[in-house]
C-alpha cells in the first residue's frame, strides 16, 4: 500500500497529507519509495536535472529505475520536495533477486526472468526501454538491448529484424527472449544477423536456442 505522511507548508503553514505515487516497473510490479515521516519538506526554489529524479529499486525484480522525485504543490504556490527515507529493500528476506527461479505465469514473470538473466550477464543497469516494439517488451542497459516476447505465438523473422535494427541504431548488442519459441524463418534470420535467441523454460530460465545465444551464455558469470 502506498505510504502517506503529513506535510506542513513552511510558507503558509497549511497542513497537507502526501501519498507516495506508484509507478510501473518494466516487470509490471508497482514501484513506490519509502517516505521519511520525520523529514522536513523544503520548498523547490531552483531546479536541476539531477535533483528532479530519484533512483528506486523494484521490490519485485530488483530492477533499478529513475522516477520523478516526490513533490507536493501547496495552494499558496509553494512547491514542496518530500523527504525520502532511503532505498527500498529489493527483495523479501530469504530470496535472491539475482538467482531466484521464477515460475512463469504472467508477462511480468517473463520480464522478471529476462532482467535477472541480463544481470547475470553483467548488465546491472537494465531498465524499460523508450521504444515500444509491436509484439515484445523492450529492456535496455548500457550497451545492450533485449526484446522479451511473452505472447503465445512464436516470434517471427520480422520481430528479430526489428530488434537487430533497433540495436544497430543504439550501437548496442542485442538478444531476444521468447516464451513461445521461434518460427523457422526467425531462427534462420537470427543466425544470419548474429542475434542470440533464448527460450524461457517453465522455471523462468532462458535457454539458448541458436549458436549466438550459446556463445553468449557460455560467457556469462
């Protein structure tokens, strides 16, 4: 449940109650942050890019994302910045966000499994990509782009080509993760373009299904 704290405007002394908003993570889980009930909100006088955003780790998949820093606008015209209590625990006790197997039930489970695999490849900064491919969910990290297809249909050659072109535009490596597998034309096209293809098994483990994927999987830590 979103956290709520009392807030008093230092300019006009009006009393307010601020409730933290919830944002969707790339895995589909809601992301919120802990508010500091003892903190004193300060007026926003000067804005800068660094101060406008806060990094929050998703409690579902452990993915770090940048979200707007919480603020409250008072009717007197003062904009207040809400103090934060610190980063939220990335995963419940006893579970590892990097190694815990995921039983696939939803599209969110598929994205979570892909995020964890990308982390094992060394990409800790994975986030939801700005692009919106027609039949997949795009994830991006420094130097890597992944399309995760949680649909019940096999990925097509066009899906593979869209990923490859997007990665070329970003000068990034790429990989495709599918829940339903790949059409024969998709596999042939991926082999020709050097695109690694992975199939999610029922435990949420990405399994390499072509030579580029096998080579990539062999290098993971």
